[in-house]
C-alpha cells in the first residue's frame, strides 16, 4: 500500500496524463473541422457538443451518476461560461479578424495558464518553467503567426481573440478551485453549451443539412475534441499540474499541422520542423522543473 506522501504525486501524475490526453484529442480538431467543411461554425459547435454531451450523459447514467449533474449556479456559470464563452469569442475573432492573426492571439491561452498558476493557485513558476513556456510560445509564433500583420481595422476581432485566450486560461486555472464539482458534471455543461451555440447559430447563421461525411465528422468531434477532451482536461486541471499542461499545450498546433500533412491536407515546411523542436524543448524543460 502506498503512503499518502507517495500516492499524492502519483495522483497528480495520472491527472496530468489525463490532461495530455485532452491535448492529443485537440490535435485532431483541425483535421475533423476540414471533414465538416461547409457546416457553419456555430452549427458545427452545437451539433458536436450535443453529440459529446449525449454520449457523456449516457455514460454517466450507466454509472448511476445523474445526480452529480445537480450543481450550484457558480459551477454552471464556470463550466458553461468556459466552454461556450471560449468558442463564441473564438468564432467571433475569426469572423472579425484575419484567421492567422486571430489564431495566434488565441494561442496565448497556454502561456496565460502557466502565468496565472502563480497568482491564482500560488504555484511556483521558476526560471526553467518560464523558459519552457517561452520556447513553446516561440514555436507557436513561428508556426501559427507566419506573416501576421495585425491591420488596425480588425481591432474588435483581435480583442475577441485575446478575450477567448483569457476566458479559457481563467476557466482552466480556476478549475482547480472547483474540485468539489465532479468531472461528470461536464456532461451537463456540454449540453448547455450545445443549446447556447444552437440558439446563436439560428440568430446569425443559415442552417445547412450535413451530408454523410459531415455527420461522421460531427460525431467524431463530439466523441473526441469537443467531447471526451473536456472531461480529460477537467481532470487534468483539477488534480494535475497546470503549469506543465500549459507548456505542453503548445504541442497542439504542431501536432495538428503534422496530422493535416499526413492526411494530405497540408505540406510539411521547415517552420513546422523548427516549431516542433522548440515545443519539444520547452516541454522537456517544464517537465524537468522541480516544485
């Protein structure tokens, strides 16, 4: 039997590994979004979150945990605000600003997770961790931000992009303060997000009836990047190391690019190679940091 002193670090490691599982699933987001091309973004979000929420609800029900969805207003505001708030701001950013620049600002969220871990959670950062996240951010800038120009006419879109990065980082870091809320409750948050995305879609988009390929993409998105990933991320943020996960999150755009190349949807460039080295180096630095 493990003593409490040894079991606590093991629990943190397992939870951090769960968070890494979320990052791995998010790497497939761009590829699956390509499969669903033609479905309006808010409609796609509503359908994918609905698929993920229904699937999760079935699992929770099979385990007899439906009562765990009964949470207070603060838990619902935190969960739905994080999931829907991030995606609403992200799509607004893509609509109001050039995609390259908006996506680059969006990828401030891993950096913010690391930086906010100190004032919000009281976790130590240290030079090695800061160097690691700096390398990861440099790799992201090289890969995602090539040719970024930030025209002044897109200021509102840039503000939305920065806002979505802030929303997701605050949601992620403060999840550790919400440990009393069981991960099973994420099923309810996903369904509520699907409802809000559906209403927003009806207000601002024209509905498209998905074809067979698009339905497959919707179901895969709901099962993975917009479904199981949020449960894994919840576990990782609540019981794992947010500093390490924030640094490792910069592997997502690199892995996403490589997956697109493997699927024949992109071309491997020197930028992707150098970005991969920078992100891997940053992750190694953060992983070997003490405390």
